[in-house]
């Protein structure tokens, strides 16, 4: 049935659409990228298993179908590439999408060339494709693993940007292969030509779409639907027109149109985005089924250990190298760098564009090159998606990077200082601020800042208040801090609501709401008094604030419960002590024969890293 006739085309198309929907449902159910299920379904229906779909199933239309599918996929990725989001992303993101992408390209090409004996042109084509990670495989992982916002921002932004840049780079290399160019200057000329045509055509289409959406009467009753269809048609027209003017310039055109339109103020943006996502779901099914139709098991067997070694180098050597190099000097912990290193799955763009190129290579009589391209890309996608996606939660747990979320309303000096101390302990801190100067200062210091009014429920929700354990009102306005406390307590119910009180006379109003308060006046006076009466203790506390830590943890681990202080003491990390134990509301200093019980709250102080290690030993869930 691989060479299905026209009578089989309709059921094949219907089956592919159904598979796409089922794959998405399963992906949502099990919180894994839909690529996993699409690959499995594609292999099952492909010529190597059931033989339902093969290279000839769509006749001569397969290239056009995959090409238009790639256009829709790239357009959607570009549509979500927000310039504002790039500005907000940590500095490491820029290094990752430039220097990191270059390392991935050259390193992967080198590995493919020497391990698989591939010619340099095909090696660089594979390298360009495997630069892309992509939001469709990264986002499901981040839905399961609640990382700090800066980690999620880097991974998501990298995926969106590299989706577009990798596709364009791969198209230029593929064009160079077709034309037979291998000199730097002609290659740059080809790149400029294809990119130039794509940018012009994409810009024209984006301008026309913008004008149509903003100023043309789309029929009030059906305006959202017409807007969605207009944008879809525009993406396909941009691809077709650019590709007609200059072969393979279509990808650059849809990328340009998507970026321009996504960053413009257009009506019905949410409806357009949702619709594009649904259409992409359908075309993805075609792409992966087509990939499976071009995949032969004997090619995978031929690649064998060397192919797996290439996948290992991409995932375990090149990825950590470029992440650690890009994140040097930032606020990322070593554990976060390892998580970003080990969670970089490849997916949609490599698969879709590789399928398009493989068809072209076969048509050009280079079947062996097409097989190597498809086989290598498939192996890397399969290995990275299955293992990195499947073990992402365990990787995060191992490196202890899943923090609690803390919202601090007020990005002034008090808010930033508190955020710095909490982040140094590994907490996931989000500042909420609406003053532009304060926002810029906080972002330049490396903090995650959500712009908006902290007294607005929608702003709190969008900043993550529903998942926050602690909310802190740290502005210089008591009225704002009081309103923030009321909203947080009534709408989101975090474990702790803490507020700064600038006027001591207002403390009573906060306490009536059950809000813990810190009076700036009283705290300053107490600190000065302590320095006068207890200077040694205050010097020690100041030192703890810089190099040490004090934390509490609940005793839940079998390594602690039932043990005496004498037994537990030698097992604690050096430079670390259990100072206090709270049990049933009473607090005491544990003696040598004190026996710990489940549920005791232990106060641990010492060196920062030692305290964290002790907390993990005490609390089984830490």
C-alpha cells in the first residue's frame, strides 16, 4: 500500500489528521512533547511496519505539501517571537542564540563528517537543522518542571529564535548544495540574495496583512474568522511568491512576515494565534508521517553506534559546552546550567525542514545523502525528545533547581535587596514594578521583573500569584502594601503574606488581616540597639548574610527521625549546626541525647552550601 492510488488518498489524509489530534491529546494528558507520539505513529504507518504511507502515497504533491507545511510551522514560530520578550530575557540568551548556535552548527557538522563519513555539505546541512530546539518540545517540559523564570525565559526564547534562524541557515546551505557553491564569497552572496528576497516579500505581505486587519471592514459578524483566514492565506502567499522568485527563499519570507506581524498591534491577535496553533497541529502530522515514509530501518542500522554517538555528542558534549560558555558570569546556578544543558530537545523544525530537503535530494539523485540526512535527524530527535523530555523532572530534582515562587511587589532598593538574598538561596523571585526606571535597574541587575500595577489582580495572576508560596509588599507606600496583602490573601491564598510598613501607626491594620509586617522604623531601631548591646552577635549575623545561611526544615527523612543529636551530629556537613528545634509550639536547643521526631522543625545555620545539603538530608521532600 506504500504506493497508494487516488482511492486511498482520502482515508490516508483523514487518518493523518486524526493521528495529529490524538497525539496532541496524549501529549497534554501525559505532559510530554507531541513529537514523541507523532514519531511513533509515523514509524508505525510507514513503509517499514504497516506500509500504509510511503514516498509515493501523495504522488508528486508530497514536496509541495511539506513545503507549505513548513511555511505554516515557521510562520507560527516567528509570529510568537516578541522583540519585547528578547529584551526581557537574560543576557545569556543572546549568547546562546549567537555564539551557542555557531558552536552547535560547527560541532555537529564536524561530528557527522568524521563519524558518519558524510560529505561536508550534508554535514553542515545536518548541523544547521539540529541547532533548533523549538517551543513545541521545550514548553511541555517547562509545564511539568516549574523552573525559575529566568531559566524558562532562556529555554523558551532560544527555542523560538533558533526555530527561525536554523531554518533560514539550513535553506541557504541547501541552496548552496543545489547550486554547487563551496566558496565563502559566493555563499555569502547567495545568503544575502535569498534572505533579501525573503525579507522584501515577507515585508510586503506583512504590510498588506496589517493594512487589511487594521483598516479593512472584515464584516463585523465574522471578523475574527476572516482575520484568521487572511493571515493563513498571507503566510502561504508569502512562501509561494518568494519561492517562485528565488528557490527556497520562501522560508525567509514567512519568517519575516511572522516576526513583523507578531510584533505589530493587530486586532484579533489571540484568535489568530490559537487558530495558527490548530493548523500547525494538522500540518505537523503530515510532516512526521512524511518523515516516517522516507525513513528506512536499514539506514538506522547502518548508522548504528556511530549515529548514536553523534546524538550523544550533540546532547551531552556540545550542548553543555555552549550553555556553560553562554551563561558564564550570569546569575544562573551550576544546577540550572546543567539543567539547561541536559534539556535541549530537537523537534519540529529539524523534522519538517529535513523532510523537505530529503525530497529535494532524492529528486536530485542523491538518495544516499537523503537517507543519511533523515536517519541522523531522526536519531537525534528521538534520543533528545524521549530521554531529555522523559527525564527532565528527574534532572531538575537531581540538580535541585525547582524553587518556590516568591512575588515581591516593589522593585526599589528594599525589593531588590530582598530578591538578591532570596535568589542567592535558590528561590524563584519575580519582582512586580511599574516604574520604568526601577524596572530597567532591576533587569540590569539580572532580576526577573513583571511590569504592571501590583494592586491589579490580573497583574498578580499573570506574574504567577496562583503558584506563589510567598507574597511580599515591599513598596514605599503603605496603602499599596495593604491592598496587595488583601488581594493576595483573598484571591490566591499563598502560605505567607509579608508586608513592609513604613509608618508604625499602620501596623495594626495589617495585623487585623493576619499579615506579617516588618516596620522599617522599628527594624532600624532594633538593629541599631543590637549593634550597641550585642555587637559580636550582629557582626556574626552580618557575616551570615554574606557567606552563610539560616534555614528551617521539617524532619521527614528516615536519616533523621528517631536519631539522637549525638548520632546525627557527625553526619551533618562540616561548618553546619542544628541550633533550634520546634515541637508542638515549643522551641529548644537540642542536647546530645535529644531524639528527633517526625514533624519537628529544625533551624540549621552555617555555610550556604552546607546548610542546603543539610536541609536535603533532613527533609525528604526538599
